[in-house]
C-alpha cells in the first residue's frame, strides 16, 4: 500500500514552473529514454546467448551472459499495466468462461464486471460483490488472485483506477471527496443488493461512503461491507510507516514527493505522486529481500530452472508495475487518515458534511486483519466496530488471520483456503433484505452469536465476534 510507504523520496524544488517543480520526474523520463538503446542491445544479446543454434548457449559462459543480460533488461525496464489474464473460472465443478467489460467510467476510474457466461444458471445464490481496489500505487491487477478467489461463488465487480499521468489536466482534479463520490455513484448504478469489499486503503472511503449514504437514508446502501487490512485508526498499534507519516506532517509530503507530469504524457503538468517514487519506497522497505530475490533469479537462469525463474518474472512483472496518484487525493488521504486521524476522532468530512459511522444501521460489517501485517497494524481495521455503534452486534464480525502479512490478507494460499470461505459465508448470510431489518440471518452461518455466548464454533466459522 503506497499511501503508507513514505521513506526515501528525493526532494523536489519548491518552484511551480514545469522544469523546477518536478526535476526528478523529468530526469527519470530522460534516463528511461537514454537507456532504451542499451535495453534493446541487452535483449538482443540475451537472445543470441540463449539461441539453441549457438554452441555458447550450452556453456557456463553463455548461460551466465544470458542471465546477466536479462537481469539488466528487467532492472531498467518500465513496466506497463499488466493484463488480467482471467479467461475462466470453476463454478459448481464446471468451467465457465469469464468476460471482462467496463460498465461505468469516469476520468480516474472504470468499473469492471467479471461476467461469468453460464449455459445454465447455478442453483446456489451468487451474491454480487463490489471489490474496491486500493488506489495506492500498484495497478488493480494486483488483486488478480482476490478476484479469482471470489469468482466461483460471486458476481464480481471491481474498481480499476486510472494512472493519473494518463488523465489530461482538462479533466480536472481528483481528491478523497471525489473518490467517495465515485463509490456512491457505483452503488447507485448497481441498484442495491450488492456487497462491498475494501482491500487496504479504500477501507476509509468505503466506510465514509456508506456512512454518508446511511445519513441520507439512501436505498442503495450495500447489504454488507468487508474491510481488509485497512487504516481505519492508525493510532492503534502504529507501524513504522504510520509513525513516519505523523512525524513528518503533510507539508513535508507536499514539498518532497509531489511533482508535475512531464511531456509527452497525456497528463502533462498534472500534479502527481509519481509511481517511480512510490516504487522506491516499496523496494527500500525490504531492500535485502529484493536483492536476494534477484540473486536467486540469476542462479535459476544459469541453472536452467525455468519454473522458479518464471515465478519470479510473474511476481515482479506485477510488483514493479506502478501508477501515478493524483496529488490532491494523495495529500488529502495522508492528512485525513495518517496525520489527523479524522475518521476515528469524528472530524472527517465529505463535501463539508461530517462523516458519522454511527449512522450506519442497515449494513453488516466484517473486518479482516493479518497477524504479521507491517503496513496496517493489528487492531487498526477492527477499530471500525467501535465507530459503527448502531450496527446490531449479531451483524458484526472480525477475523484475525494467523501467519500472514499485509499481502497475505488478500492473496495467497491462506487467503484462498481460509479467508475467502469466511467472507463468502458472511456475505451469503447477509444477502437479503430480511437480514437488514431483523438481523435473524445476520451471521448465523458464522456463529457470531455462539461466540458471544461462549459456545464453540464449527471450523468454518469466524473466530471472534465484534460485540462492542
């Protein structure tokens, strides 16, 4: 989550002109252009040393040269937006094609529908699930595994945020208020009877959007919201990045990480937090781990271990693909969430109107955290239960997933085996208007009530119930 990873950004000059306000971005673009010939030469030489017709390709020298050239090319490449590569899923034991299409679009976001093309409609209910991807540096394709995990049992929609450097300045700005407006607009488009799942950073705007809709008695509020590894209250078990944000303050970020998009990008002269600075923060947090991963890639290539090398390529093709963030959104989010702690203090506003989570009554709440999360500390997401005081206790639940970090909350084997079934169970239990009004079906399958009374829950149930 780039919003919380601040370290190591170079200082930009404080002048507003295009050549002075953003020297780092201009230099980055020039260095990328200057390296293009070298990358092309390295790629051609790599193919030469890997060609089966070349006797050197069978020698240690040839394999070492090919591995080194690939490492150089990959280390200097600018990674573009990855493809979704989701062609099908399995529903009820049958392979079903998946068609991905946008159903809603604004300058900074598209709403994608992962439509499953059934020959025969499944008998089991398939609740609609709106996954709100983080607008925090990486492309939404980082949630490919998340989408794949829910497709077998849900009709999935997902927010696909747009790289800010690709949005012309004429389209206007984009801030946290706009983000909340986008979410409300999507819920109106879907017409109710939908569930929301916020992954990491969107937990705050999702909670704010639902609170604003409840305050207006909006009929299109979701049936439930699931908040995963989100910074609802960063005062709880603050991580290193939380402390850093609060210590430095918003003016430091405005001076040091905001630059202007250079020519010839479509967003020329737009103020952004550029992706390459975010990537610098990502990598510097675990520099030794990334160096070791690339050392292993070199050895795998020399040893012709194609499977291990391909796994590395797939992970880093996604991890190294980053997008620019609109400066207004980034700065407002840092100030609201990490510096002022506005939501838990009750002073967050949307379009000048206070956001009051206490207004939420009809929407079930599930929070999910990772035991080893070093971005959103344990308890930061669970804090949502203390804010949503008017949701019936039987419609609130919390799950702390053992032995996973931040990424493992929404991806990986434990996510698929342990987190997805719990979320699907919770969603299905709250997939009716009757659950909103009476709470009778609220979390019956999750045995939240049994937990509150001390009874032993069955294995698939949630471990704890938030009963504040």
